[in-house]
């Protein structure tokens, strides 16, 4: 894409209206008259003082200017819009990295492995990138990180098992979000294998590696297996009665219980879902919420348990209950402290709840909120695109929904 076309795409909608008005040789007064608006209203729109938040108004302006509404919607500035095609290309590179084994290389360069500190710094950066849902950047960095972690593990398996496990875990978590469940399963399987090796010997590490495995099995519609796997991994690190062990262990344990609950809800097991969430809530009360409570990259705490209650209510056919719970969660004190990836993913599920109760306007508003929090979470995840499609097909009630649908290539 040329610099000129990129700049045009990133113009605010008011500026694009002004450009097309000038191209059609209209004054602000003429355009305002044809729209039945005042010149002052038109001026504020073009300067960005007044927001065009109704799709019907965008359609009306587009009709007067004789352009397609998508010409006015475009992007709203900021970083380049992530695209599914771009992600697919990066996934191919990651697939090649996962298929690469040093033992089969005839010309492996004699490169010194990175220091352990350097490796941990790169792993921490990858986790941060994932938590901010910067998936295109993450996909670009993961092949190199996998190579680095594998080389370090080959020379020093005892100390490098954990960063290699974390690298596979990040890889699996990203791939399952982007609709590559089979490839994600490969990465998750390797994470569990490395974590369970004699060199690692850490039950907590193995249990943390099982977290994305549960997500992947659910994505593959293997819900009973996902529930069994998550429960088995949780029981392996379950604290004994009265044992308030390390918060890291508690957080992974609680997260696995929630994974099992989500799987139980998907098969309609209301009693099982309720019991698993009840157990997770007890653990969450001990762990607490807050910026310093993201143990083992789980973000586990009371607010995450509440999010799970909403999501499972939708899957159990209780969308009214889900909507009521949702309204209290997003106004709570700890909502904004969750990672952007977690908030946006949850908002997509909340939009599903609104769809089920027939509130298309609220569903669209929730999707737009998710897109503001983490655009790639909405625009690159196949599951999210499905929800956007459903909302748009009912008729986009807001310019925000129409803009989002346009960004991911939908027509309506």
C-alpha cells in the first residue's frame, strides 16, 4: 500500500467527509441543507468536534456525497489495522519454526547460546506482547524465540526447561486464539513434555503448561477431554486442607478449575460447572485481585472467576443471567487491571450474551469496546469475527460496528 493511500485510510471520518464534499464541489452549507442539518453541525463533524456515531447518519451523508459508506468509515488512525491475511503469513513462519529440529540440521551454525538472563528477558517481552494482544508482533518474534530457547535447552536442560516451556505455552496460547488449534496442540504438547521431563521435575510448571492444552481441546470441540485433562492437572497441584501455599500454585490451580468449568458448560453440565466455579472462587478469594496478582501469567483472581460465571452462563443457556452479571463486572474496581487480551476476549463473549437476549445494539457496543481495548483480539480471531458477522447481519446500528465490519472485510 502506498504512503498516500495509507494516510487516506487513517484519516478521521470527519476529514474524509470534508474531502469528499470538496471533491463534489459542495460548500458546508449546501451539504448541511441536503442533510437537513445546520452549517454549524456540519462544521463540527468535519473538525471532529461532533462524532458520527450512528451508521444511519453515515449512510445518509454517503448518499448525498454519492460514495459508498465504507469510503467514509475507513480507519480511525492509530497503528495499522491487523489483518487476517497478514497473520496467516506470520503463522506460516511459526509453523516452519515448530517443524525445525536442530538434530536434523546438517549446517547448524556454531552460535553460542544466549545467556539465561537474555532468554528470560525475551520470554518476558513475549508474554507482555501477548497480554497486550499485539499478535502480529508476537507471531514475528516467536520463531526466533523458539530457536533461542531450544538452543539454550540443548546445552543446559535443567535451567532452560522453564523458559522453553513458557515459550511453547505462549506459542500455543496465541495459535489457538488465531484459529490454529491443531498447530497449537503441537506447541502445548511440547510444553507439557519439556515441563514433565526429569530435568524439569516441577509439577507446577507442568500444570501451567496444561492451561493452554485445555483451551485447545475446547477449541477442537473435545470438551469432555478438556475437562478431564484440566481436572487431572489441577489435582496434581491441589493444595491440602488448610494449606495456603504459594500464590503461583494457587493461581494455576484455580485457572485449571476454570478451564474445566468452561468445558463442563460447553457440554451442558450445569452441576459440574457450578461446583468447579465454586472451588475456583474459594481459591480466588485467597489469591486476591490487583496489578501484583498476575501469577504465572494467569491473571487469576475473583474478577476472573466472575468473568467465567458470565461465559458459562451463556453456554448453559442462561444469557439473561450473564447480562446481569456483566453489567456489574465492567464497572468494578479491578476490571481495568486485567490484561487487554483478557478484557477484549471476555467482551466478545459478553457480546454473545447480548445476541442471545436479542439486544443487538448492546452487542455491537460491546464489540466496539473490545476493539478499542485490543483490535487484534477482535479482528484476527475467527471466533470474534463470527460474532461481528452476526451483529452486522442484523444491521449495524452504529458507525462503530459498521467501521469494525468494514475493517475485517465484511459486506452487508
